[in-house]
């Protein structure tokens, strides 16, 4: 065993995560183009379909995105008529994001996307649950540790 074995690509957890994520997003692309959404816009809309209205801070926490990433994304979704942004009446510093009627209607078109993606990922239901749990365990470790 070499002292440099830890530097082999085959020994990296990050590489299959990166490659699988990149490929999965690539598979989403043609499905989301029909909805006129990017992947990041799609996951944002998924949160909006569920919550209907929340602050930018809450949205960022749900998506693990910062406001610098969310602001242009939300501007684009607002220009498409899918969401509305407004200042909170309780605290003017807070911006509230609300699902519009047009954004709500988009949900009907998007409902088949998870099924179509599921056809690309050859996992049993149990394997999918296990992978989901493991990925959130990894993700949770990053967000549970103290920030530096």
C-alpha cells in the first residue's frame, strides 16, 4: 500500500457523488426544458409548491443556497410569472416569496418529472430510501459542524 493511495480517484467518496450528481442533472435537463426551468429553478419551485410562501432565508435553508444565489434565481422565476417577491410587513428587511397562480399551475406539468427521472436511476425502492438517508446524513454532517 502506497502513501499516495488516498489520492487515487477510485478511493474518493466525492468523485462518484460528483459524477452521479452531474449525470442526474444532465438527465433532468430535457425534461425541465419543456417547463422552461433550470434544475435550480425546478428545486426552488418544488419548495414553493409545498410551502406556497416563505422568506428568502427559509427558502435558502431548505435548498442549502445563499441569498447571493437565490436573488437572481428568484428574479428569473418572478419574470416568468411563477413567484412574487414582497417586503414583509413585520420586518422590511425580510423578503417574502409567494407562489403565483401561474407557478401553481406549472406543478401540473411537472408532476411527471420525478417518475421519468426514476426510470433513469436503476435502484430498488429500498436502495433509493437507503441512498436518500445516507446522502442526507452526509449533508447533515456538513451543516451540523461549527462554521469556520
